[in-house]
C-alpha cells in the first residue's frame, strides 16, 4: 500500500509538468484502475484536475494486467505487440487510453 502511494505521488509530480496529459486524464474523472505489473500493483482514481488519487478498493473500472514477458515490448516501444500481450478486464477503452496517456508523459 505504501508503494502505491509513493508511485501515485511520483506520477502526479510528472503530471504537474504535463498539462496536456492532465487535461486528457480529467476527461476520465471518477474512473478507477488497477495496473498489475510483475511483482507489484498500482491502483488509483482519476480526479477532476487530471491527477491521480490512490485507491485501494476492490471495484475498478478497468484492471490492466501486464505480464512479465511484455517488458521486451515496452523497451522496444512495439505498441501493437504489447497490446496483444496485455489483458484488460472492464472498461477496455479507458484502459487503452490510460496507457496511451501515461506512455506519452515527458519526464
């Protein structure tokens, strides 16, 4: 749970300098998600300002499972192959848009 809060704070810090991405995320106000990576999970809800609020609930609008063997495709930026590996449960369009927004964040 502590890791989730720290990661959400890090993402929000990055979002502060990405107003375009925040505006896109604000369109999904109130929607929640859970990203399942190998070894850890991240769960949050989009707020009205396009930032993320830590969410440790059990009901999510979308659950995105990123399997361990997809790391190669993340590095190679092969989106088509990566999307074929990822599984979405729930609001698939929100899940895909969320990943697209997060992938375009400028550090």
